[in-house]
C-alpha cells in the first residue's frame, strides 16, 4: 500500500486533502480511484490508513479508516555523519540509511574529501537528498523522513558532539589493528531513547588531526570487523547492527 | 597496500611471477617499481606480503617478505541467494556482499523476477559478476573472492538446501506481522564453521508457492525488522548482522 508524507501534524478531521506532488503521484502515476486505500503519515509521525472518497482535477479527498499499528522507527536516535565522498555516492548512502532507520543524516567536508561544494551547490544537493530520503522513507514504511544537514565546515560537526549520548567514530586503523569490541561495548551501554552519532570518513579515511579532534571531544574509535569496508558500506553495516540489536534480539 | 589474487595455491618459492591483468594493473595503472610491497593471495587463501624485485616487459617478480597476519574471513560460511532483481542491481549487491564477507553468491529466476536471462546472457553476466567480486575482495582485504553461481532454474536452488546447516528465507510478510525473533534465534543456534544459506526475493518478493516450497525443504521464514527493506538492501543487513554477531560481539 502506498505511503504519503503530509507536511502538517495530525488532526482529527472528516476529510484530508492531498494536492501538489502527492496528488500527481496518486492520480497521474498510480491512477488511484475512490475506495482505494493509502497510508498518510503526518509531520508528528502519526500514520493513518485512509480511503479515497473523491478525486477532483486538483485534489484527492480521503477519510481516516484507522491508525497504523506497530512501531516502525528505531528505538534509539541515530545520526549518521559522513565526510563528503566522491561522485554521487551520497545518493546511495542516504537512500539506504533511510531504509535502515537513520533519524538524521549529516555530511561534512573532511580533509580527504575530494569534492568541494560551495554554498549554492550545497543548497541544491540538500534539496535532492531530501527528496531521496522522503521517497525511501515512504517505500520502507517509516513514520518520518530523516533530516538532511550538509555542513560547510567540519567544526560545526564537532560542536554538535555534546548533543549526543554517544559518539562513535568508524576508524579503519582500529579494524586493522584487530580492535573489535568497542562498537559492541558501546551498543551494550546504549539505552532505549539514547541518541548516537556515528561518524564515517570519505574514501581515504580520516586524517590524524581529525581523529585527534574527534577523540578530544568525546568520540570513541571503533573498528567494524576485519574486512575493509568502503566509505559507503560502513554506515549500512553500523545501522543494520543497531537495528538488529534493538529491534530483533 | 594493493592486493592481488593468484590462481594457483601457495608454494614456498624464491620468486613469484605476475603476468596478465594483474601485471597490467601493477605496472601500467599503479606504476609500481622494485622495493614496493603488495599482498599476494593464493587460491588456498594464504596471503603474503611480497616485495617487487624486478619488472620486465611482461612480468613482475616478487619475493615473499612475510605471511599476512589475522583472519579476514567470516567464521561461518554464508551463501546468499537472490532472486534476479531489476536492472543492474546485482552489481551493487555482489560488490557489497563481497565486502561484507559472503562465501558464495547465488542468483536465480524467482517468480516475480522481471528480467529473463537466457543461457548465453547468464554466462556473460557471471563473468562480469566474478570480476566485480574479485575487485571487491581485493579492496576489502579478503583471502578469497566468493564463487558466483547463476542458476537457470529455481529448483536447483531448492535441491541445494540439504547442503546447509541452516536455511533462512527473508520474508517481508514475516516483518509485517511483527515476527522479529526467528533471525536472532537462528543466529544464536549457529556455531563457528556452520554453513548458512540466506535467500532473498526480487522486487515484489516471493510468491506463495515459492514460500511453500522453501518451507517444505527446511527454510525458516524470517523478518528483518519493522521497516521494509528493498531487495538489494536486505542481504546487506543480514550479512552485517552476521559479521557483528560472529566477529565483534
């Protein structure tokens, strides 16, 4: 069943009206008709099963059938921060981390980031990423689409560290030296409702001065197993494990 | 440090010689010179640190410096089987599952597979996939590249079930009904050295008769959490979790 995100919070109403892009998708792309049902997800994360009652030239009207049952969101708040990788790899990372339950996605210029994005480019990229995240959130049946924040400066990332219960830095050198328990230990200490920041480098990893700054501000260096994961794979590994640990075990 | 797979098993020798594609990569692409070091990984999974002693027009000669230390391979044998997905999604799945440690990769025509590949196409695809897997295995510092098997018939997959200690079927309907413990339970029962087969559907999932045949032959239906993962994401989730469970916890 299709899923549509609404920009407003939930209110009990006789009818809900959909216009704009969602209208286009429902009527022009999916060719929906009265009596068909969809999910409507409001900005306060309340999701309804709703039935189409009327289709006009510009709007779809729907009525509430019931609330969606079941929690779809990770019970810990995970923010993923990635150093800008090459090419369009962030497209993939944002789509996949959204499916896997990320709450907020941050990208920042790391020392080894090859791409240089100016302010104008960042605004355009952020728009594109938000669209990718919203589509992935709809497809994976989430109750909200993650925030996307593109930083112009690495210091903003480090300044944000204090807002988190735990900051984990994925560090290839930790993996190479056989470090293998810090990630598991950090997760064992994490409680439902905690907020975790996971930080990943670009291709080429972090520079020593970045690692030093992260550690000085409370970051814990972790390996993610004995194989070297590419920049875009490591965040998927970490999020999958967090989902398993908090949703399946 | 670069990593090259050799087709022969390891033998103690004064010199090892590299020709062909690996030669091309070392000398033409990486412009390596004598005294530089690389990893050589033999077909019996023994890996050396080796140093270049001589470069000719057609071959590179290297001498053994030491054996590579540390286990890079998952301590359980994981085979991933995917129903043929759309487009070139298998490229991504094969690259990523190789990084994440898959031992063998199987793809098969599922009922909902949209693509139809004839024998000739399968042979060509298998070659391409093998190359992707080899490159990913080199990059992620593995001790071998996974086998790639493309089946012409789904029955061959089911016939292979008896070769595994455990067969887990990722099933969206299990996730939707809130089933959430079978995957964790199956992993808890798995011992080092066991072989596991994980089976994933194409877009659109498995047909009821496929699920029935899988279950009849010992497959266990599992959900992978409350969010709906795309066909190409679910295998990465499962492998990440297996790595975590057996390599980090």
